[in-house]
C-alpha cells in the first residue's frame, strides 16, 4: 500500500482498483439514474468528473498518467455512465452542481470554476452544505490546521465523526426553521452533504452564497464555506464508492441519522471490507 497523508479509523481504508471493479460491477446504476431524475431539470444529466487515483495512487495502469487531475465528461444518457465508470474504475466520482445553458461547452472550458461567475452560460447551482469531520475541532485529532500541518489533513476519528452527525442535525434544523426551506441529506462516505430543495436557492447569485456561507460559519456550524459559496461546485455521486475510505455514498433520512451504523452496515460498507 502506498504512503498516504491520511489517518483513518478502524474499518476505513483506500479501495484498490480490483475492489472498485468488484463494487461497480455489482452496483445497480438505476439507483443513480433515479436519484438524478429527481434533481432540477438542468441537473438530471449533469457534467461528471472522476478522479483516477490522485489521493490513493491506486489507478488502472492505462490511466496512471491521469492521476493528479480531475477528468470531466458528459454522457448522452445516464445509461452510459456505467460504461465510463467501468472503464476508469475511479477513486472518486463527482457531478457538477452548476446548471449550464450549454453543458457541452462547459465540459471543454478551461475557465470552468472561477470563470463561471460572469459567464452567460451559467444559470445556477444546487445549494449545498458540506460537514466533514476534519472541519471539527477534536480532542483526539486536533483542529483542521493541526491536521494540515500534521501527518494527515483528512484525519478523523469516532469522536469528530459523531460530532459531525450532531452538527448535521443541528444545521438541518436551522435551515428548515424558515431559513431556506426543505432539505435532504447524503452521507458522503466521511461526512454529510445537506442540499436545499427550494428552486429559488438554485438561482442564488454568488455574492448571496458567500454571505450565506459566512452567516452559517458565524452561527458556529463547521461547514466547508467553499462548497456553500459556490467556489467548490462538485458533489460526490450518490451510490458511488468513496475510494479514500471504502464507504458508499448514500442518501439518508435525516430523522434516522442517529440510528444508522455508518461504519458497519452493508448499506454503507462494501462487501470487500
């Protein structure tokens, strides 16, 4: 196993290429199709991104030269997605939360990201809040700054993971108490993504997103502000494998979050663990 700047709890480890093949060959991709079918119209077949093996260094021999960068692509239909995934067997699979007038133009744009702010092709972005355990001060793992300076910037443990559960519940309640309306939640494999379902949130301009991210931080919620502000526009594809820790990204019901066994249940743990 290669040397990694990561320190994970028990039952978490990088997935090898053969294990990714095993997982995706068994995955029912209709689950992914149904999930995207419920997204806003412009996100039902989005721009996809994959990481061939940047963090783990595990990658198919044919694509080892593509590590250290994200590859983005479009498909004519989500039915083609499985073929792309089985070809690359990626460490991570993401989709672009941006809504574009012409997504094909964006899939080859060298300015994608910061350049979206003033682009006429940008129509909106799914509003999301990201809570990961490394953003939580922990007596065992330290602060985020401690993690960055130490051996593992993604270090987390049972203590800060459970705190992430509590903070996700708290933030969800704050958002739904008249602030932004209905939400839904996805377990990312390490932390949690809270999405706002309201259509008006989709068209929120970048400056409003930045103010919202600052307000949420000021309320003490340990979010990644880049995700909420729109600078980080990617989200992990539900039902895909988080290759860093070998856990399954999965939509969850927020009122069941305290009952779920994220580290042992086969709902979240692939059968090669």
